[in-house]
């Protein structure tokens, strides 16, 4: 009997096919689940590694062992006339067929069922038999129904030093935060915008998919104590540039720039600002640019899950930021969370971080009572330290 025929007889080929199809189905489901829960990309990479190693192991096991009515036995111990590999082959065929059917269903669902963040409804429906001019009118009506809001694309880092990418990301997020304080505007989250940016959609496609009337593009260039922020606001219905500006300022004016951008966008979109909202937009989180840098670096580190190591790297950055400016609320809130996460992960056997988390959280509640950031700090303490 040839080697190939022996592979077939021992069902090695069938096991390989069944494993491959089932693994592909598992990875497709895992990809959908992790995309929805925004899990770190490395988890998928680890799963693919284990699936690859499992494929090799399954082939070795299929060659060396056989499933019998008495259980699993070494192939060498099974009498050829008593072998039931032909029955096992039928079961493997059914398993493979079932996995293929499920995979086809999953692929069809992904292809034809619209995603939750896409605009649904009659405004998007175009009948194929309509004349071309009627299709254009339907698209125009769809744009008119877009919600008044803004999608802020990630800001490009134009600094000569690529290490300043953290600063461009920080400016992008802080402008998003300021815009989210304007109640009249629909503002798309940073996480969603990072995913959208990866898809390479044009402005009109972004507006339709996210149901927002406008898109903001921008870039940041930093050199020494100087910073240039360039922004342009684009109408998603026709790709027209409504407003653009360059801000060449000292680094210490970065918060004024962010506030100005948010206010001008509100004016362009005719969004009303309450006195409280205007006051929040004018707030300056810290007067210390070095503390702000440290805070942004720590926040950037926190975007990638590195378990205890990540929080250990964030801790000294935030401790320095708070030491430079004890009134820097955002830095204190993040520092309290880092202390709590170290407790939560289990790297605080002596209770040092537990005590520090309580001290910082109490200080936040005392300094900024009634602020939502204080509620967040208290909630993080209950969750990470008290496991409540």
C-alpha cells in the first residue's frame, strides 16, 4: 500500500480537511466577536498561532492513533481486519460538511446583512431600474437626512520627529472630547474613526456610513515649543470644504487651539452652546506643557493591552505629570485607574497600589466634587480595587 493510500486509510487527509474548515469557521467567528468588543489585535494573532500548531498536532495524532469502539488506541495495536476507519471517515465527512454549511451562512450574513453603524432605511434604497437622474436625486435626499454632526479623522503627524505621533493622537482625541461636549452635535468616537480610516473611504462614504453631515481632517506639526495645527471641515453631502484654518502658536496655547476649533465647528454647523458648554470648552486642563506630554504618552501606552507591564510603564509617567501639576485632573483620574488596574491584575501583594488608588481617588472627589470625571474615578476604584 502506497503512502498516499495509507494516509487516506488512516483518515489523515480527512482530519486535515475537517480541521482546516472548522478552524477557519472558528477564526471568522472570533474575528467578528473581537471586532465588536474592540479586543487587542494580538489576541487574534495568538489564536492563529495555536490553530497552526493544532493543525500539525491533529495530523500526527490521526496518523499514530485510531478511534475504536473501545476508545483511542495506537494504530499499531489495531488489527487491520477490526479497523473501523471507514466509519470514522463518514463522521468526519458529516463534520466537514456541517462546518462548510455554517461557514457559507456566516459569509453570506457578513456580505448581505448591513452593519449596525450603516445608515439604513428608504433614503439609501435605490431601485436598479430607476433612471440615472432619479438615482442621483435619491442619493441627494439621503445626504439631506444625515444627522448634524462631525466625524473627526485621525490627525496626521507632520513633525520631523516620528516620536511625536503620540502628540498628534492626543490633539485628535482632545478635539473629539471638546466636540462631544456640544449637545447639539453627533460626534463619532475615536475607536470608530480609527477603523474607518483603515478602510480608505472617501468623504461622502464616511458621511453615509456614519450618518454624520460633516467630516474634519487635520494634521499636527510640532517643533520645539512651536506647534502648527491645520484643520479643514468638509460637507459630507458634496465634498465641499466649508472652512479651513492653520494655527501657528506656542505649545502652551494648544488647549486654546483645541477650544477654538470646537467653537468654530459649532458655529459652522449652527449648533447652540449653553453657557456651561462654552465654559467647559474654554477650560485649560493644565498650564504645564511637560505634564501634558507625560499624560499623552501614558494615555497612548494604554491604547495597547500590555497587561501589568503596560500599567507599570504608565505609572511613572502619570506620577511625574501629577507632581508637575497637582491640579491636572485628567492625569490624576488616569493615575488612579492605573493604580487600580495593578491591583486588579494581581501585582500588588503588599497593598501599596491599593492604598495609592484610594488616596488619589479621594483627592479627586474632594477637589472636583460633582464632576463626571470624579464619578469615573470612583467607579474605577469600586471595580478594580473593591471588585464591585
